[in-house]
């Protein structure tokens, strides 16, 4: 499945800042009227929502620094900024930085909310997700179970925060190879989200998470069915060119390829490629990888001429001197040597660079 670390890390509704005039906000710290911490945080959230992960991380760092300067390091709004920064970091695979930000948020919330508060439990769950990304699975599991228990105690077992905690626990169980326990937790998360949200991006994330677990447990057919459900929701709610929709298409292509359905895999990969070219650019890593996979599938299907043309199109936009260009040139050489009429010295020099 594509981008497995996205499941159950991104969907949680982030901690919302209180107003800067909330009780307890220090009034003796210098303020920079040109910097609005809340506006910076909202800009970072909006960037992440539209798929601009690097932009979100940059604004998130600014937002945390602004909150610390304006409100201090022990205010709930500062915890909210740290929590979001961790989320942006996880989306880019910066799990060490995310864990540091999560610990900061959790420490602040323990001090100002108490251990029994739902916000504190959520921060603990976020920290477990970052530790999972670092491969610290035993500690991640311990914290995830504690977070789930805390959220159930605070909210009851029918709250969306509890659904997120079940999803996080399922992802950790999956990576520990505990497939049955992972599936049960993922199904709890999905059932809760379907009932409370209906067709919603968070429901799609729960479907992808369950599909990832089914694939790991040796059920690629079930995994593809869940990912197709997720794709339908993402198309309807996010649109055909949203990054999450394109990742669903790529995941379906991967699963179809594993099932031997090369025709279905090629169709999904080409649709993903069209969206990636439009939304991300011809030379984006995602579009180039989709082209490479299309070349691979066309070659396996005995359609060498199409594969060679796809390879040439990728080479025309691949960054010069990079690994991608080197791999594509090797593919082209192999195709030229096996495609009738397109070997070395044939075809009036077509395909040479």
C-alpha cells in the first residue's frame, strides 16, 4: 500500500488554540504586532490540508516560535502549535522532530490540563505515532494503549478521538506483525468513523488503514476492495486531483499488480500519472515513478513499443544526472535491445540522447 505512515497520523483534528487573551496568558512578555501566532498556525494547517507539506512545516515552525515568544512555553496554545508542527513533520517522515514536538505538547498539557484530560491523552497518542515512525514499537504500543484508555475515560467509547486512537493502535499492531489484533482495532476505528462521519476523508483514511492491514495479512483482494472504497470517498469529497486521491489510485495499482491484474494496474497507474502531471508537474518524483511503473507493466504485457515511448517521455523531463535519469536510460537500453525495429542502429536514431 502506498504511504503507509499516513494512516492514523494525519486525520486527528488538531488541538485548537484558545484566544490569546485567555486567562493565564502572560502580559509582561514582549509582543511583535507584526506576528500573529494564530494566523501563522492557521496558514500552516491550510497548507497541510492542500498537500503542501513543506510549506506547512515551515509555517508550523514559525507558528511555534511565535507562540513561545508571545505566550510562553507553558500555555495551551503553545501546545497546540507544537502538536501541529509534529503532525506536519510526520507527514514528511521527520519522526525525530515530530517526537520532540509531541513531547513538548504533552509536557505542557500535563502541566496545564492534567493527566486525566482528553487533550493530554491525545498528545500521548500523537507521541506514540511519532515513536512508531522511529521504530520504537514497544514504547509506541505502551503509550498508544494508555492514550486509548485515557480518551475512553474522558470522552466515552463513541467519540471520534477514540476512533483515532483505535486507528493508531491498529497501525502499531500491524507493524509488530500482530495482524489479527491490528485488524480488530482498525475495524473498530472504521465502524466509529462511518457511523459518526459518513463519507469523510477520515473515513477514507480508516479504510486505507484496514486495507494496509489486510494486505500485510495476505489478503490483497480485500485490501484492494477497501482502497477502492477509500478512493470513491476521496473523489467525491476531495476531488480527482487531490494528493490523497492520487495516492489511492497508486495504491490500487500496486495491489492490482500484485494480484496479476496488469491491465487494471496500468489503468489505475495511468490515471494517477495524469493527475500527478497536472497537480504536481511532469518532473515531480511522483509522476516519474508512475511513468517508470507504467513502463514496467507495459513491458510485462508485451507492449514494448508503448513502453519505449513512455520511457522516452519520462527521460525528456527527468532531472539531468540524477538516479531517476540513470534508471530510465537503463530501461530504454533494455527496451531498445528487445523491441523489434528499435534496437541499436535502427529506427534512424530514434530514442538516442
